[in-house]
C-alpha cells in the first residue's frame, strides 16, 4: 500500500456495545487520519443514540446497508464472536479492510474461513488483541529481549474468579453461551493471555488440556487446565477456574528464566515484577529500569530518588500519555532482588493498537499492526486444544 498522508480511514462500526463505547470507538475519532462515519446496531434507536453520542454522521440497523456505504473504507466488527465469521466475509466481499473483536471467532475453522475470505478479496484482517501494544506488555517484551531473565524456561498462568450469579444467569450474557462465544469466560479472558504469550515467545506447537463444568451455573465450561509448548522450547501450564471462593481470586502470569522471573496480572492491575538473583541484580536494574539500588549490611535493598524511572509509554498517543514507574525493593529474602514497574493505561485501551492499524492502512511503512487474523487464529487453535474441542 502506498503512503498517503492525506488519506482518511473512515470507519463503519457493526455492533456497538459497552466495549465499543469506551475502549475503542472514541479512539477512532481521536487518532489523526481516522474518523467514524457510520454505525450499525440491530435496534435503530440504539444505533441513533450511539451515533449522537460519538458525533457519527450515519447510522443503520442493517449490516449490508453499512457495508454498501461508499463513505466507509474500513469496518470494525464489535459483535459477539458468533457473527464474526459471516460479517468478516461480507465486509471482505465489499472490499473493506476488517478489524474484528476478540476472540477472533468461535472456532479455529471459522478463523481460517475469515483469513481466506480476506486474502481472496485482497483486504487486511486485524484482530483486537490490543494488549500487544500496551505499555506494560511492551515492557515485558523489552525485558525478555534484553535478556533480563536470561533464557525463558517456563510460564504459568493462574486465574481464579468467583461466580457472578446475576451476570452469569443473564440471558444477554453471551460470554457463557457457547453458541455465541465458542466457550465460556475462558474464551473471553484466557484468549488475551495466550495471544500475548504467542507475541512474546512465538507460536505454541503443542497443547493439551481438560475442560469441564463443575458448578453448573451455565452451559459453558467453568474450569480449564492444560499444558503447552512453544517452538523455542519454552513450556507452559495454565489453570483457569471461574467458580472459586472470593478469597481464592487470582490473576497472575509467571515467566521463569535462567536468570530471573517476570510476574504480572492481566486484568486486575497494571504492574510488573522483575525478580533476579543478586549476582545479576545490579546490572539488571541499570540496564532495564534506569534505576540504582544500595545494599545494607543486612542484605536489604533500599530505595532512593534514583530508583524511579518515568517515561512516556511507547505506542500511546500524546493525549493521556502513559508513564512507567520502576522501584526497587527487597522480597522473599536476601537472595532475591525485585524491581516493580507501575503503569498508567491510555484512556481508551485499544487506542495504541488502532493507531498501528490506521498507520498501516494509510501506507505508513513503519506502522504495521502486530495483531492479524493469522496470529489471532493461532490463539483459537490453542484454546481448542486446551479445552479438547479441536
């Protein structure tokens, strides 16, 4: 695609629920060279209200009408996964680039159909795995690439969540309807975690697991356990349970290497812990955090003004720019040093990823979106292997 600085990406949105209202749509009107020109919802009054709220000139209650709008030159599909494949194929047939919500589809087979349709139509396909461009995840990749934990060895994902009786039983909650979502909360939440590990460590080559419904609060699975292996030899395990006690609630991914460990939550907070042995701690602090630490006679690490780093988060716009704060402190004992990084998120969480889409569609050779149909389909494949449905 040739570079066209004057080209505007004019979005048509199909499906506009809460995620679209806060995480993505406002960003599309803030990014230079991007604007929303049409929105479609099945209920016309809801489409009209959304259009008025976001200053969108046209609204529809029919997807084909939006796809036929000559003003629309890119389509964002923000419906539940059950309609992603069909709408993507229709958008591709209309010659419009597609940005689709995650998970990409209900099944790996549907993902392949979407990829094939877009390839045949000659239009790009992007998927909303936006964590790839957020500052905390960019920092994780930076640290791994810099060798801060040595050679990655293993990774473990632990997610426990208590039931939400009213939300779980709500007929409008498509996230626990396998016919719409492909699975349950595992498909909705673990897909983010598995996709980022694909980005960080490369594709998973083997996976197996077990899934079942233990509590019977809805039709979809409520527990998944499994193991997986990456092409570079890193091995992983995961345990996702969505019907635990409140006191057991956990959200943590731990990546262990030959020289240290990285730990981070995915949904509940925005921090990152880097733990290293004393022999590598000093150089790690200097090269990865711009911080320094001093050790007392008792072996404890103390913090000072020099142990804090603030900088603009890469991949964020100038509006609401993120910062990274790193602090050193002692944990576990004298044989371990930890740097904790704190992060601010952009106001509209998908904006950094959408910026890369807009840049790519406008022909900027530097702006390549890292989340495509090909990468996202791999996550669907892994989820099917872990749940035993593939």
